[in-house]
């Protein structure tokens, strides 16, 4: 059974909080759960994350894409594959759907090369998610949440600080992916409060994996 589950959505959608709650839900059932994220959850990945998100150096869109793919390949080989081999559930904060939404849709790289989807597949090293939760929220709401995080002292990333039009293109990218792959990607109404969103997540888990 493939137990790689990815959590996706625009910045500010609440997916990271829901990933933590989903892990607690599974652990309460006695399941072995590994949580991870992209970019940056390996030693090499931490250095790639700095290059991608700190803003000290500005990568061109093509370089940005390749850095994300490099992080993913390292992440899959070093963390995800070994965890899945033990039979654990692996909950991952962002994966290839984010690359499709951020780099191919928002950066408009999808029109430039016919083999980009093959590159994404190559970086996955044969590991694709069985289930993806897409946390759908209006961009205006997501941006307001990011402002609230910043006011609370959380440092924003270079991608957080992109224009609203960029985040809108990201949202449109996720919407298109959902339309193309409804069997794998399940929409979560992320405009609700934390408890309301968590209830939806648990319902999807129970139905998709036939959990009692």
C-alpha cells in the first residue's frame, strides 16, 4: 500500500498545521508516521532551501526549477523511500504538485519545454503520492493569513513576498491539477477554521484508506 500523502496549496492555506494534526490522528490509531517537507528536509536540502528562499541571491526561473528538483531527488532517496520501506505513513508538506503550480504555472515555464513533466518524474525517483490533499482557499484570505504570521514575528520567504498576481497563478495551477487528477487530488475547503478543515482531512483519510 502506498502511504505517501502530500499536502498542497498556496502559501497561507494552512496545510502545515493540518499535516501536524493528520499525523496526530494517525498516531492515535497506533500508526507509524513520518512527517517531512520540501524544500530543505535533508542536510543538502537545507543549503538548497537557503538559496531558494532566503532572497540573498535571486535565481532565474529555470534555475529555481532545477534547484527544487535537486532538493526533491535528495529528499526522496534520503528520507521518503527509506520511510516507506518500513511501512510508515509519510506525510509530506509540498511535492511535485507545488512545482507544477509555482514554477510551471506561476513562473510560466510550462510553455517552454515539452520534457518538463519528464524532469519532474525523474526527480521523484519513482515515488509518487497515492493521495494529495489540496487546501483550497481564496488568495486574498491566504495573503491576509501571511500578513498575520509576519505580524506575529514569523519571517516570510522570498516566495511569500511575491505579488498577489503570482499567488493567483499558483492557485490557478492547483485548480487545474485537481481538475485533471480528481482520483488522487482531494479538495479541502481551507477557508474554514482549523477544526472544520481537520474534520475534512480525517474524512478523506477514512474514505481513501477505508479506515474505521
